[in-house]
C-alpha cells in the first residue's frame, strides 16, 4: 500500500461515469481546417473567433519581438520583466475599451484569481452567477470572502440576495461572465449594473468570449449593452478572438494601480512573453481596423444556427434534444446522456469534423459545443450539418 493507491479507483469511477477525457493531438496551422491522424478535419472546437491565431501578421509581430527582446520576459515585471511592449498593449486595450488604464496578466485564469482575491477578503461578499467560469469560481474561493451564487442570469434572484445579505458585509462584488462559454448566452449586464448602483456593489465582468466579437468595434458586451463609462471592472483574455495568450483587466486608473500592488498572480509571475505581447497588440489593432471579420463571423453564426434548428426539428429526440439559446458564436446542442455525447463526438471526428463533446461535471447537461469562426467557409458549415444529419440516421 502507498499513499497513491487511491488514484486507480478514482480513475475507474471517472470512466464508469463517462467523464474521462483525453487530449486530441492536432496538426497544422491554427485555422478552420487542421489535421487529425494525418487527415483534414474541419475545426468547430476553437475559440479563435476572428481567425487571427493563424494570421501571418501576428506571426510576423511575434518574430520581430523575439528578435528584439528574446523569447522570455525573464521575471516578474515589477523586478525584471517589464518591456515597453507590455505598456503599449495595455494602453491599446484601455483605448479600445474606453477605460483609463489596463493591466496584462500571463493568463486569463491568473487575471481572474489575482483580481478577485485582491479586491475582497473574509469581511466581504461575492455574488456569482451559477454558471461562471472556473477561474471566477477559483478567484472567489481564494479571496476568503463569503460566496453566494445566484440563479443563472436571474436578476430577481440576485436582487433578493442583495436585499438579504448586502448590509452584513463591508464590500460586495458581483461576478459574472459576459458570454457564458458552455451555453453561449449573455449576461443581463445593464440590469446587474443598476443593482450594483442601488446596493453599493462592485461588478467584475469576464469578457473572455466577448472581446473581439461583440459591439460595434468588437470591444465586448460592455460596448454592445451601452455600458461604456459606467463603473465596473472588465476582464478578458488574449487567447481567444485575439489569437495570442494572456489575460487583462481594464478600468479606472486607481483600480489598475491597486492591482499592480496587490494582485499576487501578477506580482509574483513572470510577465507575458514578448512574442505573445506583440501578437496580441497586433490582434487588437486588426480587430478594430477590420470590422468585416466580425461581419463574416456573424454571417457564419446565423447560417449554422438556421441549419441546426432545421436539423433538430427533423431529428429523433433521443439523438438531439434542443439548441440552447445563444447570442454568440458558441452554439450548443444538448444530448440526452454522456455516453451518447462521447459517441457522437467520436463519430464526428472520424467523419472529419472536430466538435467538443462536453459532459458533466463541466456542464449540468451533456452537449455538443460548436464554435464558429470568421474564416469558416459555407462548405465547412455544410459538411458539419451533413455529418450531424448522417449521425442521427445511424446507431451512434
């Protein structure tokens, strides 16, 4: 007997529940078509919404940064790792978002955990949407604050909890995704900010899946919802629509100054690499200069959504249950059970379509999660729909 003997029975339990996961090795450059086991596969499992991860301009910027600065930032930015590129990126994000300042972290997960745990502690209250991303949940737990979840996007439930709990705590932070990554729906941001004003709360909105996608300039849900200029904390990632790596927080100048002095996941972490920083800076510029990318993205979203709705109406309920409501490039079809979801994912992959088969505990209901890119062509969407149609006519 050893201290590690519990691992095998734990893995057996995961397998029995059809929750076991393995990574899928992909080849080729990031884009709408990659390779799997040496064959082309249409990629509907990427968060590269604008198709920038394979853009030659981002690659050129990254290469130029490596030649100028080397491959790493070498240490914490406060001590040894700061480069002018970091400041340029932060200023570009702040201008895009219409805020006073911004701070860039080495990942989106670090941005959320560091920011939340810096803003509140054991004397405070966090009210969090029940479908929040894991990084928001981790940040809330690390903070030591009292954490209460409210029903998903339910403003009345949040209001009731504020009426009951707010007066007992020094500070209150409302935390939510803007686009919920496993469903594709949007938070009621304007209503949340109204409640924050009424009950003297801070609001942190995670724009990971909204940045580059939503709003007239693509800056996110805050812009789309008409909430620019309202007091709030905006977080996002550089690794999805912006095709690079890292996370950011943007807002008032005193907020960002405070985070530089109190966010442990920024203070004690090596700065973002020069290559990633330069690529992200270029992506921010392209996202604003080329709105036609968003236009193509939304054309593709509407096309696939119409096709999926028609397919579900014709398909047996035991195969495809329903298309979840979505106002984003994330489209999810629920599946009755986890085992069927796994089989469908494998069938699609073998037939040349990469789709995420998502199961509990990640989500409460199993689903096929499809993400749309600006660089998908009509024939890519047709291939996916035809493959799904074939799947429900066979025993999957």
